[in-house]
């Protein structure tokens, strides 16, 4: 029976003037079970012919059928399937994959054929044992001698059945002892019914075959057979398995091979990841920092009093005449306090002047406020007491001071409570000390003192108008609605809009949106660094593909589909980026721990969203920047890939 049939095959290389005619009108038929040696001088076209017979290369013209099936119209994947199911290759330079153990090298064709893991390992071990390599299953190729490596590659050729064995100078790189050993194995394969097609330049080796075809300058010049009786062959090609388990297994295999490739080039992998690590760490840290800052500012605003509305004279904060505008009065404050949805109001009047205690003179501002003021503004008492409504009504000559005043005005060790200070020569008794406020703008150096507004206005400054009314709205009332009501009330009292308000909710919103914008801005800068990192990954993957072209060629020769190659390089890129992403997130956590232990004022807040985002982002970068190199790899021509060093 005819297994291989070539008609009028020509092969040219190069274009135009450089075109060389390497194979000239080859007509060849090989029967199943035969042992054929192709012999000729170096450069005569033997390897080219064998590559065409092995479906690693395509003829420029002519037809080639295997078991009656014409091959010229087959797709790359159909050709791969043919190689995988029926062919086994033995190369002069073994072509084992350096990062895989002997067993994994042997089992590789079965991975692409969908044979389950346990089954293919068993089969690989059996083949290795049969070829005298028991105990070497876990050795890497560089831990084996040349003869041993060639036997591993023979085992690989037999893995999927190896109905047709192609051997190109199988003994070319071996010493004579190992060479004879390999030839003995090849002869026994022939006896077992494998069809063997062997290329050699050595007549002694060719003599061991049944049929010797001599080729010279691309033409067959002699064809002799020892015998025409060929024992019927019963070598079967394997049954491929498909289905869900098959895809899962291939994915798993691609993952583990990617890990091996990454581990095999530790330094390069690390440098590749560095871009991603820095990018992801930057994004996550910046977002966490922004969130922490925002949280801090919002907390400060709430401490200042929630649901409060401040009313000022003038048209707005930019109004330069507003300090001269006299319009708000204590009566306004009382009227507002009468509204049903207002919890309390407190007027504020301020005055500045000299503050004296014993021999110390300081210039200071004193706020005249209502008893509710401290609560509305979120000021906390440190020692002593605050003044009450009664004292406000009575123009009591009392004052509450802050810690700045305490430090600057009183000598160390003096208890200020009960002491009398002079403000504009009027005596005021210190009754309480307030804790350092948490102003969103940081601690201030100002001295702050609070006395009842009645005391300040009636006894000290003589002012008739106040500079601000702070309104605390009841908790369940919408502050916008309250603002409108107060506005109407004041308009009816004043006749014109000679005042303006601002409410703490709108400050909060402004802060939220400002820090949000800042965060977006910084995060987008960090995103650019991520893209740069991604381009780094692409670069390395392109280098990696070029560097491993030969490996890709070997994989294709033993039957990898384009999809398998694409998948493997893509997984490698994604894995690199993912590891980079995870390391980046961890780095950012570490940064957070250090930062939070050094800075007590506010902390970095990590959100789940930013971490998930970072991981998704690095995966996307892997896919995006890994696809092009992976696609390039999968589109390589097997023979070109194999020929590359
Ligand atoms: N890819 C190629 N491009 C150009 N010329 C090639 C290519 N492959 C082989 N050749 C040429 O074809 C001729 C036969 O090569 P080859 O089949 O490898 O010879 P052999 O295996 O008999 O030594 C040589 O002259 C070689 O230079
Ligand atoms: Mg050759």
C-alpha cells in the first residue's frame, strides 16, 4: 500500500536573480512499513525533501498525498494534526525543550493530542524505559549525554504512535557507539512496523535501510531496494480526545509551561515586571492616599458641625466691602432661632485688642458667641467649663481660652482657671480651656478666646452688628430647604439681599469633588506609567518569541496548533503582568504600613475596588500587549522556525 506519493515536486528558494532551484521534479512513492534512506552530499537537497515529506515545508509546485489524502490544500492546523497523529521526528540536534524534563519532553505531543495527564505520563515513562532511560525521567536535557538525548527524542517521536518516523542525520552529532545504539533502535522500530524515512550522507548508515534513494543537486539519481516484501504494518496512530477536559488540560499545561519559562529567565522576567509593579503600586497608593486625605477632611468638616448654615453680611466671600457692611443683628439671630426647623442659632461678633495678664501683653481677637456655639462648631472642652445661657443674658465677664492662649499668656505651671485677664482693659475671668481644634487647614497660631457676645458687644466693643450667625438645623431637615426658609426670613427683615450663606453640606460636596478630581488626575498619570510598563512587556515578549523561535518550531513539528502557541505566549504575558500586579499591590500595602506608622495625621485607605481594578488592569495589559507577539509566534512557518538558531 502506498503511504506517501509525491508527483513532480519542485522547491525554489529566494526571489528573482537569487532564486535557487533546490528540488527538481521529484517523483517518489513510499510504501507503508518500508525503511528508506535518502543519501546524498551536503547541499544536495535531502533535508529540504524530508521537510516537505514531513509537512514542515510546502513544495513550490507538485502534489503530495499521504495515504491518498492530498495535502496541498490543508490549513496550518490540519497539517499540524497530520504531524501530530502520524509523524515522529528525530533531528540531528535532538531539538528537546531545555526547560522541560525528559518525561515532559516525551509527553509533549500527547498534550497537543489531548491525552489525559496520568495516561501520557505512564506512556512516556514506559517509552523511556524501553529505550534504556529508566530513572532519567526527571532529568533536564542538559543533564543527559548526546546519545541519551537522542533516545529521548526517539521516545517523543513514538509518543503519539509515530506511524512514520522522519530522521534527519540521526547519528550526525553522536560518537560511533551512541550512533550504533541509535541505529539499532531505528532498525527495531522498522521491524515493529514503523515506516522510517531517514536522511544521511553516510553510505554505511544508509546500507542499514531496505531502500536507498540517492539524490544529487536536487534530483533522484538512484533508487535501490533490497527486498520488495514488506511485512504488513499494524502501527496505529492514536485517537485524539476532545471535549471540556481536553481544553482544561491544555490550558493547565500551557500555564505550567509558562511558569517554567518565566522561572527559567528569572532576571528578565523580574525586569519586565518592574514596570508593571511600579505602575500598579503607584496607582493603588495614590488612590489610597487620596481616599485617606478625603476621609480626613470630611471628618474634620463633620467635627466642625454637621447640618450647619453660616450667614455672613455682604454678597459673598470675595466681597471686599463685607467687613464694612453692617446688617446682621442679634435680633436676626433670635428670629431665625424661632423657626420650627432650626435647633439653635448663635451670633458671632468679633473684636480685637490687647490682652493682658500680669506683665504679658498680647494682641488677640476675641469672639463674642452664644452658649450653643461650642457645640455647633464641634469645639471640645479640655478643662474648666463653658458659659451657659444665663451668663450670656447677664453679660457675664467670663472667657474661654484655647491652648495657644494658655501657652503664650500664662507662665508655665500657672493654673489659668479662675485667673482674671484684661481685654481692652476690661477684666474677664478664665473659666475654661478648649482642646486644640481640628481645623481642616491645620493647627493655627492664632490666639482664640470666646466670651458671651453680650459681654463683648455691650461692655467692650460697643458694636451693634454681628459678623456671622451660625445656625444649626434640626437633624432630619434638608439643609437646602432650611437655607431657603432662612433666606426668605432675612430678606423680609432686611428688605435686600445684603447677606449670604453657606452650608456645611456644600463644603463637603466641594471637598469630595475636588479630592475626587485630584485623585483622578494623579491616577491617570500613574495609568500612563502602567501603559509604559505594558509596552515593556510587549518588548520582552517580542524578544522572547524571537529567542524561542526554535522552540516554537519544535512544538509545531510535534503537532502544536497555532492556537496552542498563541495561548502559551499570551498566558505567559498575562502571567507576567498578573504577578507584577500582585507584587505591586503588596508593595503598595507595605508602603501603606510604613506611611501609616510614620504619619499619624491621616492614613492611606486601601479600597477593594482599587485592588480589583489593579489586578484587572494588569491582566488587560497582559492581553493587550501580549497578543501581538503571541500572534506573531503562532503564524510562524514550522520549517523557518526550526531553521533559526
Ligand atoms: N530556506 C532556504 N533558503 C535558501 N536556500 C536554502 C534554504 N534551505 C535550503 N537552502 C539551500 O538548498 C540547498 C539544499 O539544502 P538542504 O536540503 O539542507 O541540503 P542537505 O540536507 O542535503 O545538506 C542548499 O544549497 C541550501 O543552501
Ligand atoms: Mg541536511
